[in-house]
C-alpha cells in the first residue's frame, strides 16, 4: 500500500492505495464518499462520474494513483456547505429527474459539466451528452427536462 493524496471537494485527503485501486474505490471505501456509485464497473453506466481537475471522468476507469494531487469533485461537494442544493440538484428535484436515484449522482455531475461548457444546450445536445449515463428507471424524459430547466430554459410542467 502507498498513500495517495487527493484534493476532494476542496479538502486534502490521503488514503492508502494499491496499484490496482480504482479512483471510485478510493472515494467510496477509502474516504466514505458513497454518493459516487458503481453501476457496472465496465465504463458504461456513468453512475461513477466525478470531476477530475474540472473534467468529467468515470471514476471506475482511472486508477487512484494516477490522480495523485488532483482536484476531485464528487456529488458530496456540489451543494452549498449549508445544504442548499445547487441549481442542477434543485432542477432534478423540481422536475422529478429521478426515481430510484442510483444514477442521479452521475447524472448531476454530467449535467454540471455540460452546462459549464454549453450554458444553454438544445434538447438534442443534452440527449447526446448523456449517452454515457444510463438510467434504468425513468426513460430520461424528466432528466432532460431537469437539465433544460437548470440551464434557465422553459420546460413543460411535470406531468405535461
Ligand atoms: S461504474 Fe463506472 S461507468 Fe458504470
Ligand atoms: S433513477 Fe433509477 S437508475 Fe436512474
């Protein structure tokens, strides 16, 4: 085991890692940040999406030691310190962008990355961007609505 230091949600954290330890396991098991989920372990589902130095990455596809010294943002670092939800989280709540919620952390991290690059995406751009995030519950409709709403664009009310 070798210590690996990451700056997670603004705080420096050091965890023992093996050469094979994945970033997602360092976060979940090493740091107790279980909001980052493992849905497939084969780089398909996006449930493990976090931001690595600001860029979205699937944390099951990268070794923890490769991230030494990097800034990682997980779903636990998205809301304000007082618990106020971010605009993307609030939009998911308002537009019923989740059912079981398993995919939701990855969806929210993806949405934040998309809206940072494309502040007012078209619906087609949102759907294309979410190709790497699988939701087994919702059919995506309300997820897309939530992302559109978070971008400040008008969406149909829930149920319409
Ligand atoms: S657990 Fe990483 S993409 Fe599914
Ligand atoms: S809300 Fe259940 S997998 Fe997406």
